[in-house]
């Protein structure tokens, strides 16, 4: 009877496909449909776990490394998110919202998730 009565609507953001997007530190987005972002390797640092900078709610998420990492640098990586999967980047950076092969190249909506990951 009270199902959904007290649920707060999550704000949404629309992100254009194949456009660079400014990602503020700590922003957490939840995919509404299958989506992909390229994360710059420059935000990662030797000695700091990748998971402390890039958080993804699905341990089975697809992560594609564009090159091999070297002693002093990390490659850019593409993260493919399934619907309902959350992504949070704990550094300010610019990401690229990618088109996905076989899908129409268009803007997509994401929920902005507040609070803890």
C-alpha cells in the first residue's frame, strides 16, 4: 500500500554522446541504460589503488585498457556500464561519453546519486 510513497526522485543529467564531459570529484552517476565512458589514465597514480579513484558498483563491469600501463603512467580505460550500475570518480577530470557499437549515437540520461556509494 505504501510502496514508493516515501521514495525521493533522483535528479537526472543528460550527457551527449561522443562529447567530452567535465566530471567533478565525487560525482556518482547511475546508468539508466547500457552506457560507456572513457576515463583518462592520468588521474591514476602509482601506489594508489585504482578502486580508490574509480568506483563501480558492479564487479563484473567491462573495463577495457587502451594500452599497457608503464612504471610511471596508466592508460586511458573505457568502462561499459549496464543499466542500474553506478560509477563514481574521486578526482576532477574530463571523461568521454562513448557511443556503443550497434546502438544509435545519441544523448543518454543518468541518475545523479547522492550520499555514499
